[in-house]
C-alpha cells in the first residue's frame, strides 16, 4: 500500500497507453528528439555542426540521466536548463550546440503539441471502436419496438436500435470535430523568446529564408506538416482550449449514453454487463447496479468542468507570455485526456456486452400502447359508420378512467376492454387487439437505422478499419 497520494486516473481508470503519453519519460525523450531535430536542421542550413555531434545526441536519446537532471533542477530552479546540462554531460562534444538559439518553449510547447496530437489519435481509435460496437447493436435491434420517452413520459414507439443510433450520431459529430482539430494541429516551431525569431536571425547572419526554412525542417522531422504562422513565446493557448473542447464534447456524448443506460437498467429493459462474481451492493445482495455507466457519468462530469481551465487560461494570457498557464496546464490537459480515455474504455466495455430483455420491453409497450392506438381504433370505427367527434369524446372519457385505474388503484390498463364493451365503436375485443401490433407504431425506425448505418456509419468504419481492441477494466 502506497503512503502518498496517487491519481485515480493512474491506479484505477486510464489505460497504460494514455498514461505513457503523458509520462515524464515521454516528455523528456521528446525534448531530446526536438534538440536533435534542431541541430540537424541547423546543420543542413549551414551552421558548423558535425555529424559526430548529432550522432552523439542520437546515441543518448533514450538513456536519460534523471538523477543528474533532478539535481540540476534543484540548483537552477529551471527544468529545461537542468535537462540541457544533463544531456550535455552525456554528450560532451555536442554540449555547445544543444538548444542553440532556442528558448524553453521550443521544447516545452512543441512537446505539448506532439503529445496532445498522439493522445488525440488514441482517443480517435477508441471512438471508432465505440461506433462499431454501437452500430452492431443498433442493427441487431433495429426492429424491436420499445417505448419512446419525451420528458421521461411514455411517448410514441421507437425501436431499441433507433435509440442506439442517437448515441452513435452524437459520437460521429465528436469524430468530425476531433478530425478537424487533429488536421489543424501544428508545431510552435522555432519562434524565439517573443516570437520574432531574433536569435535565429542572428545565428544565420540575417538570412530570413534560412530562418523560415529552419522551423519547416523541424516540423517535417517531427512528423508535422507545418508550424503556426505567428506566436508570442508560446503557441496561442486557444489551441489547448480547442483540444479540451473536443474532449468535453466526447464526455457529453458518453454522459448522455450512460444516463440512458442507467434509466433503462432501472426499468429492467437493458443492462450493462454484470460479471458472475460481481457484487452490486454490500447490503442488498440482489442488486445489479449500473456501476460502469455511473462511472462514465462521474468522470464525464469532471472532464466537462475541466474544459473551463484552458478556456480561462487562453483568455487571461498577457501579451507575448505569462507563466500563470504552466501549473494549470500541467494538470488540466493530461487529466482531460486521461479522463476521456477512461470514459471510452468503459464505453467500449459496456457496449460490447449490453443485455436486452425483450419480454420486459414488450410488457412496458403493451401497458401504454392502448392509449397510443386510440387514433387507429377511432379510424377503424369511423369506417364502420361511427361519428368521429362522438368517438373522440368517448375515447377521451374511457382514457381518463383507464388512467385512473392504473394511477389511483394500481390496476392494469383496461382501456381496450372499455372500448370493446362500448357499442358506439362496434368493435370486438379481438378486432381491437388486432390493431395493437407494436411494429405498426414505430414509423420508419427500422428503415432509419439501416439508412443511417449504410450512409453515415459504414463509410467511417470502412475508412478506419481498426483492429479489434479489448479493454480490461481495473475496477
């Protein structure tokens, strides 16, 4: 048992892959990759840097001397300078050209962009998996009638599959937004202390073209198409806000799904997976609580609130640079990603094992369908010579009384029997029951499922043929 605080994202929720992306090791190795890219680009543009120096930097890319770096940081109170010195100790011939012309944000901000980009790609892969699992579920249950709800009151029938399409559609919108942000991600580049590139202009003896080419080369070496065209010392913190907004949007969609599942599980219509030895309650042994869906809701709420952090940070930056972003950014950005990673892990797990109870769904449908079928019953009675206005009034009276039997006395809905016993309608009980076929009340729901999956979901899945991803929940 550890004696100091550990983030639940690490110990309980987030995947190893996402934790690794935001690990110190990933950060400091990326710093070294950026220093190598800078040196290579400066050499290619004519600065007196040798292949031997670059080779020495590459040979020490992964074996970071953390103890020395930590010692230096206590001495300098500056993390970047500490790692420059630590790297220099390992690379004596290259010591003088490490970080040449750069400021701290060259490694700090470019690394943040690189890490966020890779993290968005991981989130994207998991989104595709959720879309695939949910679309399979939607197709499987496209024809199963179920009560629709507006205001959480029974409304016209939909199908289980059609409702699942609502969840898929939300995620497709998130995917569109994520793809836009991913496509727009650029490196800060090599902008210098206030974004003017003055130090690099001095290094290249006033050659503006070489200065411009320098950061383009760095971007290419780091796998990016371009750099942001202008900046202060940092890239605009609007980028962080834009990224967290995407994460918040995904959290909103997952929250909506998890709430629906929680309500459906309470109604005993649909349940999330429940393992053989799982305990729902320490006191009530019979309970099957929707714990995974509740966890999605809980973490989603955290992520949605977390989106405020970069929004406020972006709006409160002063001129070319202030440092009041740093501490907040170190917390809010990683935790936003770790949170959504955890949400999607649970989302994949739940959608891969949803249990549907058709008989319970049918029971609930048949309890409410008589009210919904009254228009059809009335039209059938009109065909047999009845007066539409008189029939409408009688249905209203019978409906109020049947509702009273259900709500006041706890009896079954006897509306159909009341109508069958009323001679004004001229319909037998069997004839009325023939009208009560649930599939006749779902409109185009089955067709909508097929059309939606074929036209909007399948193209996404075909374009993104990701391999199967299994997730194991720690709790």
